[in-house]
C-alpha cells in the first residue's frame, strides 16, 4: 500500500480498515522492520563472521546459555548499526573470523572517538565479545575492560547556568516533565519514554518505574508533582479520547491504536542543542554523590546499581576509593 503513492500514510489507512473489518492481513508482510534490517546486514557479512554475529544476536534475544531478559529488535539494531562499519572494515581487510581480532584491532577502532560515539561503540563491542566468549566462539574477551565513557571515565557535571535555565526554556508541559524526571530524579531517557500513566499516582505522589522484573518507586517532590499534574491536564484537554497507556505522548502517538512509545529522537528535541537527558541524569547522580558520599543512599534513592553508585562516589571523593582493589 505504501508503494501506491509517495505521500500516502499507509499505517493510518491500514488501522482505519482494520477497525472496520476491511483489512486482510498477509502474514508474509508482517515482519518486524528492525529484524528485517538485521537479517539484511548479516547477509552482507562473509561466513563465518555472519554466523558469529548471529550467535550474538540470538544471545541478546535471550536464547543464549544464560537466561536473561531478551532485548528488543530495535535495541539490537542500534548495537549492530554501531558495529557494522567496524565489521565491514575488518572483513574487507581479509579477516575471516572474529577469533582473529586482536587488541590492536580494538584500539584502532576506538582511536579518535569521543563522547556519545565512543560510548556507543564501546558498549556494542563489549556486548558482542562478552556473548561470543560465553558461546565459546572466541578464546578471550579482549574488550572486557574497555572504558565505555570518556577516556578518564569521570562523570562531568552540567554547568549550573545551563541547568538553571532548562525549565525556563522548555516550551511545553511535555518538555518540562521530561527534564524534571531526568534532572531531579535521574530517570534514564528510555524509562521516561516507556513510563505508564497507570503507574503515576498523584494522590500518593509516586511514579513507579518498571525495570524488567524489578520496580523502582519515585517519590515526587513538589515541583515534579506539579509538572506531572500540569502534563496530565494538558494531555486530557488535547487528546481526551487517547487510549495510549504511556505517560508521555505526542500528536502522532496519542491517537495511534498500536499505542507506541514516544520516539527517542522526540525526547532529544525537548532540550537545547548539545544537551541530553542522559547528561542531566548524570549530573543529578553526581550532585547526590557529592552531597551524601554514600553509595547505598544513591542506590536506594535513584535506583542505580552498585557499580554505578561506587563510580560516582569515587568521582566525588577519590580519596575514599583510591586504595580499593580494582
């Protein structure tokens, strides 16, 4: 249907026909677009590199030797898209299997990268070789200790003047609530996108975040509570018939009967250029680390892991952790 006309909105048309019983589904066409992209990417790789990368994909989907929560095809596609230039360069140079990768290959791949690009590349490489080592497809995990962040690994705060003006610059209730959740409660951008309206309880002043099988409850202070109430009022007035269960919706996602979450690019657009919600979250954790210096407090208050809490406390008070075994 999308090929009939360039400007035809095929998805709303299909949804309209489906609600009236006029749509006949073709099972052959109902394939996840991210899965289709992954299969095309694997088809361009020579054997056995393609088989090794496919084993990694299956492990991310929860089909490896260790039970874990399966990742979405969208998340796996982001990982593979970051690694695709690397894999293409290695295979073009004559590499026939990932067992031939050396520390020099890894170093050459990371040279010149910084910021978000470096973090994404390092995260994907660590995921790939960790899975291949567990599957016994490589002999050693060469990137086990590869720094994920910047070369020093030290979290950097957001300048106070920038942070103070973000809420004033936010033009919509959507943007103000997203910024508050990241900058005050250190909620990751992905969890802000997928938070559910049913998990927000204004009478109790709480927001429950779903993290796999775990739950983390936010206790909203006065500012965030007011911004959440303002957003719910705005949402109800703007889209009173929307059945999308997600807390944050847009003009596209609110009426969509498939109930999608807000796209990550939409979340990025709520901030001025150069800022990200994840950086605001990092600044909040670092500020709390300077204030308390207690990793247990960080874990209980912000719902972060032990390793993350220790990293931020070590940044705030390096003298306390300088003698700990690494």
